[in-house]
C-alpha cells in the first residue's frame, strides 16, 4: 500500500513539472493556432537565467524563479513582435519549420555561451533531502514542486475566469472574429498570452534543473513530453493540461515501477489510447 | 614571351615542389566524434584532450606536421561514422583515423580501417568487442568489463557486500556493465537480488529506485551514462534513504564526476565507484595535466573523455617516432603493440595480443578532503586487462 502512495506522489510531482513546462504551449496553441515547437527553448532560457543568477549574482533560489519567468517572458515578447507574428497566417509546415529552427539556434547559442556541460545548481538546505511520513520517505523538493504547480493552477484559473484580461483571452480563444468584431485588440491579447505562456515555460525550466538537469539539448529533450501533455490535455485548456500532465507523470512512474520491462513505453500506449477515444484530448473543444 | 614562360615555369615548379613537400611532411589525422547532438559534451572534452596534448608537444613529429581533420557523426550512428571514415580516407587522404566517443561509431568505421589499412585509435568507445572488429584498432580509453569485473570481485571480497541489486541503463554499455559486475560479484560468492534496466534517456528515476528499496539490498550497483543522469539518480537514491552507511551505492565513475558531485552535494558522501581516471589522484603528472587542462578550458576539469583523447594523441606521437614518420597502418599498429607509458591516469600499456589498454583500476569513495567532497582512492588494482577478450 505504502508503495502505491509513494509512486503516486512521485508521479504527481513529475507530472506537475511537466504541467508548468507545457501549460503555456497549450494556451498559445489553443488561442492562436500557432504551433510553437520552440516552447521548450524558453524553458531552457529560464533554466540558464536561474543558473546565472545563482552563480554570478548570488541570488537565493526562490528569487531566481520570478527572474526566470520574467526573462523568458521578455525575450518571448521581443521574438513574438519581430519574428513569430509574421507566421501567424502562414501554413502549419512553415510554423513548424521556423520554430524547430529556432530551437536549433537556441541550442547553438546556449552551447556557445555556456558550453556543452551540465549546469548544476545548489538548492538551499530546506529544499533538499526527504521527510518521513508513516514510514515512507517523500522528497522535500517534490513537495515543493507540487505546491508551486498548484499555486500556478490557482493563479492561472483565477486569472482566466475572474479578470478582464482572462475574459478577453477566453473570448479570443472561443471565436477570434467575433472578439475582433466587438472591439477587442486580439493582437495585443496574443502578445500578452504568448509572454505569459513563455514565462511559465521559463519557470518550469528553472524548476526542472534539480530533477532532470540542464544542458543545451533541454529544448529538444522536453519537446516530446510537452507535446504529449498538450495533445492528451486538449488545446487551450488549463484544466486539460493539468489532468494530462498528472496522468502522464503518474502513468510514467507507475508503469516503470510495476512493469519495468515495458515501463518507458507505457505512456505512449496511454497517449495512443486516449487519442483514439478522444481525438481532441481530454478537455479539447475544437 | 620568354619572361612569361619562365614565370609560369617557376610558378609551376614552385607549386609542384610545395605539393610534394607537404605530401611528405603533413600527416593527417581524421577525428570522428559526435560534435553535435546529445553527446556533444563528450566530443568536446575528448577534443580538448587532443588539443592539450598537441599544444604541449608541438604539432610536429618525426619531421612531419600533424593536421587534424574533424568529422561530426551527430550521435551513436554507425552509418554516419562509416561515411565519415570513408570520406576521410578517400577524399582527405588521412593517414590515421581516431576519435570514437561511442561504440556504434567505432563499429561503423572498423571495416574502413581494415580495408584502407589505416591505424584506428579508439579514444573512448568502451564496449569490449570494439578492438576485435579490426586488426588496425588500438584503444587508449577503457573497457567497461575491465572496470566492473574487478569491481564486482572487490565488492564481495574487500567491500564486505554479500548481496546487491543492479540498476543499469538499457543499452550496450549498460548491459556490459551489468553482466561484468554480476560475474565478478557472483564468482566471488555474492548474490544478485534483482536487476532492472532504465531507458537511456530517462528523466526521472523515482520508480526504479523504489523497486530497489522494496528489495532491501545491502548494496545497489548503478551504471548510467554521464550528463544529467548521474545527479538525478544519485538524488533519487538518497531521497529514498538508499544511502551509505545503510545501503552501499556502487557505480562506475560517471556517477560521481565533478558536476554531479557539485549537484548532489552532501548526499554523495560514501558512494563507491570504479574508474580508470581519478581527477583528484595526487601525482605530479596528473596535477600538471589537470592544471594545464583547466587553463586551456576556462577552468573546466578533464574527465574520462579528455584522458582518452590525450593518451590517444600520445600513442599517435610515440608510434610515429618509433616508425620514423612511416604512417602505414601495419607499421604503426606494430609499433603500438606493447607500448607502455606513464599517463596522468597512472601507468598504462597496450596489450600486444588484443591491442587494448591495460591499466590500473581505481576504487574510490566520495569523502571530504580539505572541506570539499571528492573521489578519494581507497584501493588500486594494477595492470587490469579486459576479462572478456579471448573469452568467446
């Protein structure tokens, strides 16, 4: 029994990491129909900002998290205004080619600036180690991940449901033409949403260093997981991303625990199964 | 008119002379490595080892200037390596091929080395079988069975471990490590409680580590490729309470390389690893090497790839000296057989029968030395050969 609890806990924590990394992509995909494969590169940027802030400027870890968010958001706004927006009306193939090219560029820039090696960070003591509850050991950092992810869910949910900007975003996702017709500045909403989504990816990248490490291939490495979460969850749905990420994380860890021979394979079976039954994803609308 | 002809003649002669001169003097070494892709860091470190040796020893040997030509394979790709070797031999007309961070690269190029009759210096690829694929292959790195067979024996006989669980990455080197550690360990009398294999690109180890904990072994043996995984698995183990002194963690040296140690921090204390190169080994040759390497690479520490490249260049230089600049494959391989030298890693020798490296295997434990956690050598096993060669 205890084993199942701990597997669920670990899976959930890993899933929450995936959620933070992918929720932005889900929203921008749903909102703008723009296939941004470079989403993981913003995560990588956030990771490097954290490493740099901790090493060069001696920031405490917690303070680097908003810095990672802001840096990724800012850079994404610049790129959105100068590059991405030119491709909003282009075909899907062009978008895919352009954004995957951007990942290569990001990888090269990271290699040039930071070298090819792993970039370790040293967490504060209170985030390390594990606590024992009812004879089971739970990683402190994994608790932290789950708490942060739940906070983000609450914030994003509140923001989308209760604020003016949230209403505008929802309106634009539901029907862009009508939203434009009643006088919403859809382009501005695009830009803001894009920045927020990329910022969350940056935050995810910063949080991921402790669990999976950081090197220039980060942008590629996580692309598959992020795309699975988005596909399973359904485009444009925060709740979907949350459910998809939790399912993926728990499915991955539980599969590896109970059936180690095929464990790494199980999430793909899960993906195929879910998409066969619900082609739009768990919470997909269109 | 006459002037023009004279000028043309002079030019032609000069060019012809220059061409023959350079053909005689320049010796081309083709280096095949995964310079891009997920193993770019390994290629970088290996290349840095090559560069360091050349900057210390000059680029001229036996009257010939050494020129390095790089070819990228992008990863563990046998076809790309074969193509690269072919291009190097046919188009660039190299005299020696070298590099090979990954086993598939070495296997891909082996046939070309045999056909072209060029010496092939394997500077990393650590699967036992590599040197058996061509009589022109010489290896200056290490083999996985070499490190782990002796380690398995040691774990039972002197480490006091009676039963263990193995957890290895699910690919060739991981299988080799699992097999050779288990063989050494069970032959000595130990018992393997269970073994699991993790995907090569595994981001999260919590599930596997929980399985190990369920089996409640005295020790867990781990093999993962370098990069992000060592720190990840190390932390996952400690989070589960699978840590020394309660449970011994045994592994190949990648697990406690400097970046992983930094990331694991205090949790790494007591991990026992087996390796052929130990950064902190206090030896004048090694200290000098580490200092020079750091100076040339922004303070970065050399690793197993660096020492493979460094010693690989040493072998190329020394064999050329022995043949007086004759770069024929047979002459060079003949010169390499039985060659012994003092490397920063310790004394090494090329086995005349298998053309593989014979060296000291170090068993290290993570300890605090001068306030810093590092791999302290607790036992050395001299002159270890690969136990698998000739076995099949």
